[in-house]
C-alpha cells in the first residue's frame, strides 16, 4: 500500500508523522511512502533526506490524498483536509473523537477509516503505539527545561569560592507519564524534588525517580484513586487537606510543575491564587494541564504570564511541538508500529482486523459506521 504524510497546517505545529527512518521501516513491511513537500522541514527532516530514504516527495496535500491508501498526520484533520479523504482511504492521526463529533460524522460520510492515535488502549501490548505516553514524556521533560529557562538560578546546589547556592526545590503535582518524566528531569538537574498524586500506588515510582512523595494524613489514604490506573475526583475533605498541604509548601517551592488530569473532566484546580501569591519572586509554575483548563487558577492557555510578585506562570500547550525532532521521531515510530500490526504478513497488504483489541480500540470510523466508543479491551 501507499502511505503518505502531510505537512501539518495547524498554527505552531512543527511535528511530522513520517520520518526518513520510519519510512525505511515501512518499506520493509512492503509499503511505499510519499510525503508532502516541506512536511518535515520544521522538525529538521529535509525533502532531500526523505528522497534519500526512498520516499516520493509530492507538491501538495491534494496530490498526497489523490495518491495514497493511508494518510498519516499528527493533528486531527482540519475541515479542508478531511474534505479530501476518499472512500476506503485510511487516516491515522490524533483525532479526539469525544470532542469532535462533527468531524467524526464527516469522516464516516466520506467512507474513510479513521484510526485515532489518542484512542490506542493503554494495555501492555500497545505501549509501542502509545502516542499519548510518548508525547507526555516529552512534555514532562520540556516543562522542566522551560521552567529552568525562566528561573534565574541553578537547579543544583553549589558551594564555590563565589558563594553558597541552595538547590532549587521543585514540586510535581500529578505523577502520571508526564509527571514522572518531569521528576526524572528535575532530579537529574540536581533539584530537590517533591511529588504528589492522588493514586497511592505511584509513591514507589516517585521515590524510585529520586523524588519525595508528599504524604497526606487522611483516613482513607489518597481517595482520588480509581480503577484502571486513572484518577477520579477527590472528596471535598480530601481536596481541602491537599490544598492545605500545598499552601504550606508554596513559600518554600521554587518551581511547580502541574500535570493533574482526570479522564473526561476539566483539570482539577489545585494551585490557587493565594498559593501563587505566597511564592517567592523568580519562582516558576508550568501548568501542563493548561489545555484542559489548567491546574492553576491563574494559568492562561498558550501564554506565559508574569505576576506582580515576580512569579512566572507558563501555560503553553505545545510542549511536544517545541521538541519537534524528538517528538516526530517517537510519534512516527508509534505510527510505524500501528502499521506493522495492520500489516501482519509484512507484504504491504493492510488487514484491518476488528477482532484485535488495539486496532478495534483505536478505530473510530470504519466501513461507513462510527465505531467509537469501542467495547472495553478483552485483555488487560
Ligand atoms: P493523566 O495524564 O490522566 O493524569 C496525570 C496524573 O494526574 C495521574 O497520575 C493522576 O493520578 C493525577 N491526578 C489526578 N487528579 C489529581 C489530583 N487532584 N492531585 C494530584 N494528582 C492528580 O495520567 P497518565 O499519564 O495518562 O497515566 C494514567 C495511568 O495510565 C497511569 O496509571 C499510568 O501508569 C497508566 N498508563 C499505562 C500505560 C500502558 O499500560 N500502556 C501507558 C501509559 C499510562
């Protein structure tokens, strides 16, 4: 089959869904690859690099849609892109079907098969295709780098002839994939790192990354733990305890990285205005939950704001795109693994096996039907 990647047209998006390396892997599966001219440029992959990897470079998105069986991209398609889909064509990209019902219906009407990378079930076998995790890992890392860029001091403590420098104190709120990556980055830069999560089972992971788990004294342990490894909303009593603990920590903490999310809900507000006001000048907050409303009361999505007391709050929502080369490499690998599972005989023939938990879970339209939401996976 022919696989083609588009140049992303969303403002500020620098990633690309196919790299020269992933194209070589796809060719080993029996596929031919094409790319829209300039698609990899912002991620550091030139058209010449694609050509050297055996990829045909086509002049326009239109030419890609005309030519290929499978379109791969990063962002959910814009209306103009979805309009170019053909019957029987497959699109693989982030799609967010719960938030884009009209786009979903439009793709169904077009007769296209859509595989949503954000719907890949989070089971062990699918980890190699888990683009949410690969991008969250980058976001967590980049959040710390971005914080350090705005923080006017070292992370690591030093005693030099010029004086004694205390280590920075970092608090990570939410220890999922992004939070753990942030912890690893902050500790490797030498900060004293604390982390909090409502799921008590992550305490061990937090400690193994070199951070201290912020423990709350509460009768039912951390009560926001839910089934399936995700968090549920906390009780008002628990939330009060949590906020009281953060209020106590705020004057001491130099950098706060918040990543707390609850599936299907707005981000919980955990870093309140009075906590921001209690922080020292020069402190930095990076709110990785900004796109879902933010964990901090004062976050402005996509902006960096400096408060009157000299605290910087960063609400960027494009951290993976800010590391476009790395993000594209990992995302293109996730896509390549998805295509490997769709090509079981490695003969360039795609078999869309709806009995496969991973393929079924990620498929949101197929053969003229909306197939979202999927049934729960059979294998945990
Ligand atoms: P997420 O992005 O949904 O949430 C981030 C974190 O915020 C979670 O750890 C959550 O517990 C925490 N949180 C929610 N409310 C909070 C609050 N009030 N205070 C503090 N923290 C709060 O999480 P994620 O990174 O997508 O990971 C969720 C789960 O999925 C984890 O258990 C992870 O290990 C699991 N996972 C499994 C796989 C796999 O098996 N393939 C892949 C990735 C993640």
